[in-house]
C-alpha cells in the first residue's frame, strides 16, 4: 500500500473492503453489467470514493475466475487483496491487516445501490460507541441491497483464531449476531418497518430494476428516494418485492388443465381423479412431538396400524389407470419405518407415478432410493438439540441436519418444513444458514396449529428472507395464510385436487377434516377400490357439505387450500378465455 494512504489512516479515514467474486455465480459476470456507462463493480467503487477520507480495498478470491478484477482495481485506483475462496473470514482479516485499518466497512459487490449516507452514519456511531460489530440491514433497517456491516479489526482477528465451522467463517456476520458471546454490537434502526423491496444484484431481473433506478434517480441513490420511486411506480415495486419460490405454488395448478376445467365446469362434483394422493403407510413413529396434529387419529386407529402392501399395489394401479399424477408419502407415522418402504416407492415409479416424501429425516436412505423421489421435505421444527429434545422427546437433531445434506446430494428438491412455536426459535437465524449451506432448496415456516399454548403470537420472522439467494428460498407464506378464516368466502372445491389416505386405509375428503371424530371417512381402500370411493355417495355428500361457508369457518379456520379456491373463483369470473 502506498505511503500516502498509510499516513492518512485512523478513525477519520473510512476503509471500505469491497467483497467480490465471479466464481460459482448463477448470474455470471453480474459485477460487470453496465450501469450508467461503467461496469457495476466500477460504479460501486466510484460512488464510495466520492466520499472524503474513504479508501476502498477490493477483496476477491484466488480463483482464476476472479483474475478479471485485477484490471478493475488498476483502472479505478484501488488496492486489491486476494485470499482463499473457501475461508472468507481469513480473507477479510488479511485485507484489513494490509490496509492497517482498526475498523472497516464490509460492502458486497452485488450492492451497487449501497446507501453511502447511511454507511457514514453507521460508521460514526460505531466509532463513537466503541462497538465490535455494527450493521444497518435488518427488519427495521435499510432496504435489502443498500446496507453494510462494520467490524473492529481486532475483534475479527480474534474470531479468526477460533475453531469455527466452514459455514460460520463464510457467514461471519450471522455468526456474530447469533453467538451471544457478550460482544458489543450495534443494530442501527433506520425505519420502523423496512419495505419488502429487493435491490441487490443477484439475477437479470434485479439488474433490470437497478438499471431503471439508476437511470432515473441519478446520484440520489438513498433509501428514501428508492422507496419513493417504487411508490410512484407500483408495477416496478411489486415486480421486485422480496418473493420466494413457492413449495407448491399456484403455478402448478396450471400444469393440469383438464383438472382445472373439471373443477370449473362440474360444479356439483368433480369426477376426475385427484392430481395427487397423500397417504400414510404406517402410524408408527420414532418421535413423540408434543404438538402432533395426527396424534388423536393415530390413537383411534392404533399406533401400530399399517397398510397392507398388497392393498397399496392395488391402489397404485387404480390411481395410475385413473389419471392421478403422483403420490405423497407422509405421516401419520414416520413413513420410512414401513417394512417395505423401498418396495412401495419403486412400485409407484414403475406405475408412472411421481413420488414426494415427507419425513422426520431420522433415516439414512440409500442414494439410489433417494433418486426415486421428485422432492423430499424434512420436518425439523427445532433450531437446537435442546429444542429438538424438548419438542420431540429424542436427541437426534444433528443426525437429521446431516441427513438433510445427504438427501440433497441425490434429490434435486429437498426442503425443510418448520412448525414454528414459541419454544423453537432461539437460534432460528443460525439454523436457516445451516440449512442453506446443506444444499437444501428451501425452508418453509408455518405456525403450530393444534397446540394453543405453543402458538407463536406476535413473532415476526420476515427478516429471515434476507438469507435467500438464487438457490435457496425462505418461505413464510404459511405464517400468514394459515391465519385465514374459512375459505375466503368462496365455495370449497379444491379438496378434489388431492385425496388423503390414513394408516388404516380410511380415505378422507380433506387433510383437516380427518381430525374430527364425528366426520366419517368417504371410504376405505381395504374394502373398496379407489374408483368406487371417488365416485361414491359419501364423497358427494361431503363435497356438498363444504360448500357451506359457515361450516368451513367453524371447522377449517386454518385451511391450506384457500389460495386454490380463491384462484378457481377468479378463473370462473374471467370474461375472456383468451389473454396474454
């Protein structure tokens, strides 16, 4: 580093370490997309250098893909530091040591709209308060994509000397916020509630929005101006709102036009087979969850109750012939405990039925068997071993987390289902990071339904969306949608999209109605064919019953298919069938 810069160092000099990499990015060369006539990385550097007493150090990896930054650093007149790719903590420490900065700002290269004014305010408070770590991007902070973090270099070097996991070294800011080691941390409040706009550069869609903003706002790239622009241009604001991929999104509805048509035309009773069947192979379970929604049903049927394999073969043949598309193997009990679990899976595949699995994740499955599934969802429901033990009665938290990583190696879509209670969120931020690093596709959070004393009243988890990227989604829809009452004041017809079969062979109209003792099943696959049940009198009677909005309001306050019923209602009222 040049002598001139060394003489100016101190608390009056703000050192910004700009973290960048072109290695393993889904949007390749995103830092080199043109913003106002220059590459995005140059655009950020120039905005930062406009501030007095600010020096920028470009920190990149030693991978050949990052050689491209050498010329950028020369052209922009900034220092370049290169470190190992898979140890970000060490790289940051090296860059800070070389710059001789006692404190430094960490800015991401995919944050071209960094709010420099807020950065300076944060830095001032950090220095005056003598903080170890400061940040301003969070639920009450600045917009996602405009924030930064500030580290005391000595504190970061202390962390570098610890035995930390790889994921902790990568996500060092998250680790600091979750470690609870008594460090002095500043969480700077900027607004009472951060709007859900996303302005970081991760995708081509993001770039289109960022270009629109920079073309129209000029040099006024600050939070207030961005929010104001989105408010005036509502379409653009909605276009770039934080919206994760859906586990089973509405878009899948349109993959089955015959079923949609049947639901809209046959208003009395849709006679086409369900798209998928959700079935319990066995009521046996190796856990003892305190909030188990199926516990009463399992008690009534017998906790050792299982389906006969020959009955399953007959059912799958019937479903395949009738036009069903897939099977969801779930519980009830834990499906992997079924003695002929692998045989069931392979028979379904032989019949052309897609297979999804909902499991507690305690079983280590063979790689070839994992490959048979279209998707796997693991019910985890705890952020630490202690929480897992308290809520599920068994100490196998780490085993399940490791199995999630194993499943993700061989199945393209592996997710985590997380029932949120008031007792399982102590380390949920750290857990989300672990699940992301495991290779999983998403984590879906829903509030507990059948345990009033555990309901997470007043808990807002929207800040977890920060941890999404192009490979991993944090799905919070359930936290809101499960609070809907009834069926949105529209008739319930979407119950025929799927069918529910329990461990004793009982078939139910809906996966919520099966909890009621007074409502009998629509049939039983042990004594009837699925065809007979689906076209039978009992199904017809119950389908008529759930058209009553008041019935649904009383008995289905947490309806999971409301969104499908609302969409059916909208489709039915579309005047023209031809649209773009």
